[in-house]
């Protein structure tokens, strides 16, 4: 029988006494998080972030070389070379020292070797990493401020899709687990646990009001029903439902008297006599 060990308090609990909602499991007992099953994706993102930090700190490759004329005397002391490079790095490397002016002596010149971040696709790699994490958790990119391909129309629909295709699956798992762990078998016939996501599925104001108007017109929403969905207090007389007069069961239509009147008969005979 599966069990849970709690080393902090030195106890062992059976599975039935632990509320545990698993994400993905191969054996039905031990869950695997997206971080565990996609460690390579996250590792690549960490590598890209480390590369970016090194680029802005000092560059992951040699940023440049200091050249001296061929006829210049050779610097024989390694300490002198180290002091020169240390002084150069301290004054001219890093973001804070960007665009500073250097003074070169004895015919020395500086040749830049660093690569362009855009050509190295550093920015694209970082954007791809964010999109990969969004795919792991099924999150629309605009929810993590990735707005490059977002518009006002598709953001609203992506938000609805997030609720329908991402949240609802999780909520159903939690609802089932909560009913299993918190309700007795005798209580499950009368009680149930459900997450209300109607607030997340609400569209823009115009669409909401149009849907309320249809519900009110066709009789399945009252004034207080609509006010409740808009987080407004109920009003007196607001629990009445309307019934459209043109929507009547055909079996309830009373048969009428279809016998023509004397005037109608006279008009019919007049028309027939003309022929």
C-alpha cells in the first residue's frame, strides 16, 4: 500500500490520509512535474541566460585585442602585461563603461572582435526559451508579457482558450481529488465541489450585455440573475422571469371558429359571379 513519509515530524501516513493531486504519473503513485520531464528545455534556458549575463558583463568570447607596432619594444615582464590588461578591463569592460573613451600610447591600437548579439541570435534564443516554458504549462505568451504577436482580439480569445484548455483540466482534477478526500461517500450524493470560472469566461462589456439581453428576453434570466453575475446587489421584484408571448406550445392553441360571415359570403359570391 503506498504511503507518505513525513521526516519533519517522524510520521508515516497512508495514501488515503493525504490530499495529493498528481500532474503526470507513470505508475499512478508518483507524480512527475513538467520541470522533471523537461529538464533539458529548462537547462537550455539557463545556459542562454548565463550566456547573456556573460555577454553584458565581459563577453563570453574575446572582445578585442590591443595591437602595438612591430618596431615597438617587447614587454618582457608578465607583471607589466597583467597590469596593463587589468587596468584596461577595469576601465573599459562591462555595461557601466560602455562608450567610454580610451587613450592609447606608444602607437597601440584596439581591434574589436566581439560578435553582434542580433547576429548571434541571443535575443531570439531568449524569446524561444520563454515560449518553450509557456508550452510546457500551456500558458498563452501574452500572460507572461510576450506581446510581440498579440493583438486586442486574439488576446481575449487566448484568455478564453487558457481557461477551457488549461485551467479546466486542472480544476477537474482538483474537484475530483477534493470530493474524494474531503467528502464522505454518504455526503457525495447531496454535496459537490466545483470551481466557478464564469468570471474568467466573461467577454467584453458589449458581449456580456448582449448575452444578458437574450437571457432576459427569452426567459431564462431574471434581473437579479444578471445583477448577481455583475456583482451587484439584488433589487426588489427582480426575481421575475419573462415569457415571450410569441413562444407558445402549439398544443395549447385553442381551435377558433373558421365559419365565414354573411359579408364574407357575399363578397365570395360576387367574385364567383363575375366569372
